[in-house]
C-alpha cells in the first residue's frame, strides 16, 4: 500500500495487481481529483462557467442606466461583446479601442464589461489592467517591456482562455510596444499550442479625442441633435487620426494597419446635463440623498467650451467624486 498526498487529503493507492489493478486505481484517483477540483472551484475563482459567464441583460441595463451621453459607445460595445461572447468558436480575440477625452467613461465601460462577464469583475484573476505610465515608464526599456508583455499575455491565456486585458493610457505608451502582442490578436488557431481566440483586449486612449470633439461641435453648430451622431460619422476618421498621431502608442501600429482592431469606439464630450446626471449618481454612491441644487452648484463651477456657450464639459465626470465633497 502506498499513500499519495493530494490537496489536503491522503489517498491510498494499492500497487498489488492481485487485489486492485493499477488502471482501477488511476480511474479512482482521476475521479477523486475531479471531485476535489469541483469543490475547490466552489470556494475560489476558477476559469469555469461558475465564475465566467456573460450577462447580456446586465450589460445592456448598465450601459443604458449608468453611462451618460454615450449612445454610440453603448450601442457598439453591447453588440460587439454580445456577438463575441455568444460565439463558441471565434476566429480571433475581440479587440476594442475606446477613444475620447478624459472623464467621458472609457474606464467605466471597461469596468462594466468585466462585471458582466466575470463574477469578481475587475478584481478577477482573469482581468489584467496595464497602465502605460506605471507598467512601461521608461523608453530605454522598451525591448524588455515587449518580452515581459508577451510572456504575461501568453502565461495568463494559457491559464484561462477567457482572459481580459485592458491597456490604459495608450496615448502615453511608447510607439512600437503594443505591436509585440500583434500575433496574439491575429487570425491564428493557436501559437505554440496556445489559442488566444477567446480573449478580450481593450485599449483606452485620449488620442483621437480632438477629432471626436470636432464632429460633436459640427453637429451642434448645424443644429442637429447629439443622438444623430453615428459610428460611421467617426470611426474611419478616428482610426486614421490615431494611426498618424506620433504621440500615441498606436502610431503606425500594425494592429491598425492589419485591421486587427474590431471597433474604434468614440466617446463624445459630455454636456452640462450629463454632468448633472453623473453628480446625482455620485451622491447616491456616497450614501447621500440626491440633491439637484447641490449638483447644479458644482456643475456651474466646472469649465466648458465653447467658452461663451458653455456646451461641452472639459473635465467630464472624472473630477466629480472629488469636487462634490466640497459642495455637500
């Protein structure tokens, strides 16, 4: 009789063929390990449907009730994520590039996507956030960053094919760095035994924000409703603007040149009414009763453009959590 330690349990394994064939012992051990794995995944996160399961209704509700002033982004994100997650055999990973001025909701949308796929949301072991200034600060180390980034993506997708990678501050990333993961975003069944086709890559950038603002201003000057703006009014010009921006991590990147970005998602500049909505929601999140007079007092003190008409907010909703405390 031999004892084998598995997890927290000693498992007896007979090596005497006359009393218990080896094949029977292996089958029993395999069954035990499966039950042990099921028990383990009940208590801690695993790459299984119990922990990773897409909720279309939840994402649709969140985008329609928690995201303000971004009808184009909400439509594109819902369709893109739903189509991808409902496809059991996608041809490539889902690649979204979210663009717009700071405070318009890019990080927030990434969070909503994660919350409606992973039970633990942004704290999931399978959601990975990279920030250019924190993770890739030194231009002299770009070659080292490329190797590290490749290894990080490969290692995590090997552990869980349904991994999500979020790259923030793409406008501050060193040109050429993101091309190091280009093969993982392409149409390959697998690379060295690893398939990346079920992973999600989301890029966040302020680059292209000027082009988006330009379109929004043109619609406003022409007296057209904001809701008339469609993806086709922005996407092509946005991708070209980002591709040719020397101060962007997307400058002349093969990800754009080879059409590996599935959607360039524009985030429009927010208007005064959207700032009010953000402020009221923030009051509730802080445990206060929503008070429109308080929020309006805060919103009036923010900066808007054009200067005389004060149509679009320059800071969006990003400064509201800190600013609101002064007025409550």
